[in-house]
C-alpha cells in the first residue's frame, strides 16, 4: 500500500511537472513578444504618454518575475495582457501626438503674425520724430524689450519643434500670446484673444 502511495505521488508530481513544462514554452514566447511590443512603442510613448509607458513596463517586469519563479501559467496570462496594453500604448501616443501637433499648428499660425505686427509697429514708432499721444520713450523701450523676448522665445520654440520635441516646443511657446498681447497694449494695438494652452503629456 505504501508502495502504491509513493507511486501515485510520483505520478502526480510527474504530471504536474509535465503541465508546468507545457506552459513554459508558450509563456517564454509570449514574454518575448510582449517585450518586443513594449520596446517598439517606447520611443513615442516616452515623449507623449510617459506615465502610461511606465505602467506597462512595470507590468512587463512583473510578468517576467512570475516566469522566473516558475509560475508559467500566470506569466503567460500576464504577458498576453502586457501585449494588449502595448497596443493601447501605441494608440495613446499617436493620439497625444496628434493633439500636440494641432496645438502647435494653431500657435504657429498666429504667433509669428503677432510678432511681425509688433515689430512693424515698433519700427514705425522708432522712426517717428514725434510719438503719438499716449506713447512715450519709456513705453517704446519697454515694447522693444518685450519684442526681443517674444522673438527669442519663439525662435527657441521653433527650434524645438524642428528637432521633433513637440512638447518642448509648446512649453517654450507657452504664455507668448499673453506676452504679445501685453506688448500690443503698450503700443496701442488691438490683440486677438489668446487660445487655450495645450495639455501636458500623459494627462
């Protein structure tokens, strides 16, 4: 009887080992596929949805830990979940990129025109022998300083956009419409209403 129990226990252990082994291969393949999917999505996700990327990377690490501990079935399920999240990551990054691109397009369509209008007005006043009513040398100097700030800030924003840093470009352009409106007010010019700022990535 004891011998039979030992044989039964051995058979059960063998069956468990076979079952675990049968999950190991698929789990390994699924983890590799999930890792590749996350790696492929990472560059764009890092720019536009960094918080979401960090969450998916943590889930991948957890699945890899499950595999290392021999929980192949759990690792397989977790890896499949990570692969699905990687697809969502790609979609989220693309959506955020589109949103930021639109915000930049809006900004680039109005700010350069505003700056050019201010420059034209400053040049005209600077060449005038007599300043108009409500304008004095101090205000004109203040407007010139404001114009210099606007120009340098917009140049920096444009350079960031040119290098592919959409979020950085928008950060550098942030508040320039309001600053431009202040300078225009100094010069007695009418400013167009400022558009809302773009949201930060991952929000």
